[in-house]
C-alpha cells in the first residue's frame, strides 16, 4: 500500500487564507494580477485550440471572470472553491466535463499527482484541462530577504514550488494525453516589504505551511533592512512571479 504524501500545507490555513480574499479585495487597489493573468491565458489557449466547452468546471476562480466568460460562450459552468470545502485531493464530485480549469490552487495541495489524476477523472473522453499556478522561480527576492532575516537559523517560510520539468513528469504520471508544461514570468515593482506581503495575502498567496515559524520583531527589522538593500536608486524592488501552466486532455 502506498504511503500518504507528506503534509507540507495546512488544509485549515489554506481554506482560511482563501476565505480572507473576499474581504481583502474590498480594500482600495487590492492586487489581483496573478489570477487576472491566468484567466486571460486560459481563455487565449481555449481560443487557439478552438475548444468550446459545453460543461466546464472552474476551480479557484474567486473573481468569477473565467466562469462568466465560459458562460457567455454557452457553457454550463460548475465552480469549485477550496475555501468552501472543495477538495482537489479527493475524487471530484463531477464527471463528464469537457473542460476543467484549475486557477492558482494546485501550488498548495499536499498530493499534487493525486489532484491531477482527479482532474483527469472529471473529464469526459476528449475533454481538456488546464491548470495554472505559481511555480518555481517565483519570489526570489522575498526568499533572499527571509534568509537574511533568519540569519544562521533559517526557517521554512516560503512554499516549495514545482518547476516546468517536474510539472511535465507529473502530467505523464497522471495519465494526461499530450501533456504540455510551460512557464511565463510576471514582474512587479514594490517600494516596501509590507506592500509585497499585502499583495500576496490579497491573492491568497500567503504562507499556509503546516508548521509556520514566527518571525518576531527583530527578524522583521532584519527583513526590512534586507528589502532596502535590494532596492534600486528609485527605492524599488522588482519581484518575480513565475506562472506554471499544465495542460492536456483525456483520450476518447
């Protein structure tokens, strides 16, 4: 019998972080660039493939943009949200979908291979799936800052992430046909560490590790100093978000 995957992420903290999104998005200027980019990309891929779904499942679409766009194209759209108990790590309670989109959720599941298998299981023969989430290469500046803040005793503060090569291998293991894994980069400039953290939390991208380590006041001051050391002549720090996209289909 296969051993269960390690518990890296807390399901309770993950759900709580996603429930907080709605309230944080009511703040003026709340960031939503990661999901906006993913939704635009998903729709562009569908148009390029000339795939017009009639029954679609949209997972993690907290803005509702993707569901609305698919509905305008004539699709019956089912929405699944981890904040409401939707669990990608179990067989999905839907079948016969000709399209499944997972937007910015699979970076915080403990059993990613299992989640990909369950997405495939929700597809009808010939159905397609696209899963996009924050991948390896993201937040290099914040990683350096946190290492500087911890000094000689570094703690796990940022999530482990999947790269393109590993993503392609996972798709093959999950039985997706014609698997494709690719990445693209978003860059955003910040003038304070606090604004960077605010943007992460507003998009549900904050720390949901199962064993979070408190930073403390002294560590926070070291983090602020490290951020200032990263800044350019105009006081800006450019941070990177690498978006990993996995796509494929279920053979007929």
